C-alpha cells in the first residue's frame, strides 16, 4: 500500500478537498484523510489527485493530473493523467 498527497483531491459529485492523503492499493483508493501534519511514507505530488468510480465493485481509481491550473481549478493544455500505483 502506498500513500500519496497533493495540493488538492478531486471527488466527482463532491468537489475539491485541500491537502488530503490517499492510500492506494493496486491502483484503487482504500482510504483518504486530511494532511494535518507530516505523515510517514507519504509521497507528495504536484497537481491534483482525482478519484473516479471504476472496477466491478465501484472501487475508486486514483489518477494524478499534472500540470493543473489552480486559479481556474481545471486542467490546462498539455495536462497528463497517470494512474497512481
């Protein structure tokens, strides 16, 4: 299991959460929690982590979107997304 944090976490239907940690197992989010203090084994990523329902049981797949326009809160030209594993 790996832990990733970013400036923002995006949850469809809910919106953006600022500075959250996502625990990922085999590409799916198993736990999220606010980053209130330094946490062991967390990889800080630039951009936005997005969680989308996917998989047979509706698991939340996790993706990193970078670069990202934080003023407009949307991807910019050339934004790439990659699955977090």
